[in-house]
C-alpha cells in the first residue's frame, strides 16, 4: 500500500462527517470532483470500500465506519501537533506549571485560574499541591513556574503579588482540654495533648518549627482540611488558617486558645515566581492578570465594607 495522503484523509473525513461529496467540497473549499477523486484514491490505496454509494446519500460501510474512527484520532493528533508547532514559533508555553500551597484558599484561586486559562486554551495547566516548604522548594528547583503560598515579602529571590493575609489560630474542639481554658495557656500545658501538624512535602526539611511543641505527641496529615477534621473530632489540637474556620469559630464547634503564650501568627499569602528564571509570554500574561485580579479583589472588599457601614 502506498503512503496515505493527508489531503485524501481529510476529504474522506469531510464526506463521512457532512454526508455528501458536495457538502464536503464546500466545507473544504474544494470542487466536488476533486473530493470524489481523493476518496476513490484512498479506497484504492487501502483496498477497502469506505462508502456505500447505492443510496441517495452516501453512507459509511462497516469497514469505513471503523476506519473513520481511527482516521479522526489521527487527524486530531496532527492538528494538535500543528498547534504545538505554532506555539513554539510564537514562543508560547505548551505547559504552565502551577503549585497551590497548603495555606492558600483554593476556591478563589482555582476560579481565577479557570478564567485565565479559558483565554489560553492551547497552553495546558499542570496543577499540583505542596505543603509547608514544598512550594518554594519546587520553585527554586525549577519544577514550577508559579506558586500560591505564604511569602516573606523581604526575600529578594522571589517576585510576589501579595493576595491577602491570614491569621494562624491555635484551636481545640469543645471539651478537648482537661482544664479550664484561659488566655494564659502555655505550650507546657499543651504538651500532654496530641498536636496535629501538616506533613512537609519539601525534600530538604526546613529549620522553622511551625508552632511545634517539644516533647508533645504529634499526628501528621497531608493538608489543612484533614487537619481541621481531626481537630473538630477532638483527636488533636493545632493551628489553622482563619479563613478555613470562620464558621466553626462563630458557632462554637472550634475554640481559639490564642493568647500571649500561644499567639499564632499572621501569614502573607501571595503568588510567587522566581526572579532569576525566564518567563514565557503566557506566564507573563498570567502575572499581569494576577496583578489586576488582586486589585479587583481589593476594590471589591472596600466596596463591601462601605456598604456595610452605610447599612448601620
């Protein structure tokens, strides 16, 4: 069998899809006889009858139907290959690697990413989750183009778009403590109780303690949501981001034990990229989009505050 010509394959697909040689010719901007000749040439090369021409409208034979399914897969792959080549010519990234850290509130970030990548359907989003030191380690090692995580604004290694802040609040479930809760609770008094901590995904462990109490029994979990569940069920205590537990603190399902000895901490949440790494046009567009998104969110929060004050 001679090599199949791409032109003949596209003509066959058009006839199979449109239902006639005339409609296929119009769709391909080619004459009816040229499409007919291309399909006849393909049938001769394959040694198969692809169409039943006995009726008013042409229809696929059983062999033609089976061959058409595989032909469509091949044509889609060829179109995708052409798209990749076009992106390479324009310098656009085929894949953008983004990591969401454990402190990042996921719904608004995922919604933002969905809206952005709808504008760039030819660039694939590769999204991963990392915890504690993992996001910045992946960024430094070149395994990520952008991360959403807690940030040190003074670190010269990274560029940042500050998104928000969140308090890390030490909390327990009602009845968890064996003594009366006061603002003077010390780490020493919490040592007998199991402390729940997030599992660090960094390959090189950080020297930062992240609220760990020496000598206390610990249980580890992969993310903040699992940590919250364990604390809600009275299996442990720990620090959780305020945005994750607003409802539980309000209705009493969780109790803050923050005080002078267990103050918690305010964390800066940001979109972060490595200052010394190169950034393609789609990555740069995402960075500019993030800056606009942050501004819009700030304006939205300010408007909400003004409306709330007027309603008093």
